[in-house]
């Protein structure tokens, strides 16, 4: 999944362009903080694209 896909989904969820821009950024920051907990085989294939 690319950032544009996340942004479109966030817009559908929030109905606001500003909130839609903030939502994926906050989510991706939280994922990055805990990335070391992800097992290598469990990572979905779309991260390889």
C-alpha cells in the first residue's frame, strides 16, 4: 500500500483533507517506533514494492 492509498482511505474515514493528511502520518510514525517487534516472515509482500 502506498501513501496515496492511505491518504484516500483516511479522507474517506474523516471527510476532511487536513485530518486525512494527519492520520496516516501519525499511524506510520507509531508503526516505525514498533517496527523491531515485527517478525520478518510476517511482513506482508506489499512492503517489498
